[in-house]
C-alpha cells in the first residue's frame, strides 16, 4: 500500500511513545484516591483527555483540581517511558514541516514524555489543553491539519486508539492505526492497521509525503 499525503498527524501515547505503564499506574493511583474502580478508570482514560475522564468518573469533583492532580501524578511517573520501534527512523527521514503531534495529553505531560523518550518535539503541537472537545471529536485533528497549513483530506492520522481513529475520520483525514493498546476489532474505524511504525516507510519529494506499508487490515468501501 502506497499513500501520498501532504502532512502526517501523529498521536503520541502508543504511536510515538510507550507510556502505557505510566498511564495505567497513574490512573490507578488517582482512582484509589478517589474511590473509583481502578480497572474501569484505566479503560475510560485510554485515548481520552484527562479532564473528560475525570468528568465521567467523578462529576461531583472540581474538574480543574482533579486535572492538576492527575497531571502531577503522571509527570512524576517517568518509569519505562521509551520511544517505540520505527519512530526515530521515520522522524529522521521526514522534514518537520510535514508532521506534528496531536495528543490528548496536556502540554506539560506531552513534553515530559517526549523528552524522556528522546522524541524530537515540533515547534508547535496540539495538546489536550488546546481544544474544547477532545477525541473522538474531530477538533484536535482539524487543528492539527490547520497547524500544518493543510486540508484534513490531505493528511494522514496515525493512531492507536478507537477514539483517536474516530476523531481522525470525523475530521476528514485518512487513518492508519497501530496495534499497541487496542485490538483489530477495536480499531475498525481505521482505514488500515499495521503492527507498529516499524512496518512503515516514509519519504518526501516535492512537497508530497509517500507512506508505504503492508496492512494487516484494510477497511472495505
């Protein structure tokens, strides 16, 4: 499969950075403090902005105060955060004008994780602080495409969550999903699925980005 686009919008957690352990430990710690079932809290948090997770799990609490609490817990937990396979090769190949990061994490958490993993940080990224409605709303990816100065239909979203895949499609982008935190069944809204970015090659010529991969799954129609 070969795609030609003008921009790539990368999710962060589970696409560029392995932070699953940190995320789950942090939400478990928060849930235990707030009397929420930890397993349910972890499932709810995946692919969703922290403030929206808090509102769903404990709508009776001050959402800003709880966001600050979970943010601090996550920032302090840097254990086993690392770059995922294939990421450095792709980002070393791709000029920064053609890509950015669109993450549900807050700006502070995103920059801590990217730095810890050794992932180059674009001058401007889209974080959970910058949107009114997080994934699966199209807003984050619409803002990501605008940040690159491109139309959404000329951009490829790379995601690993169901809500992220839905957000990418709702924005009008094509979506490539990786199997880090979700199953093929969970990611049915993606156009294509690969195991990881290690299975993807990227090149650029005359303002067009070529992406090549062999999909494990391809959406029909």
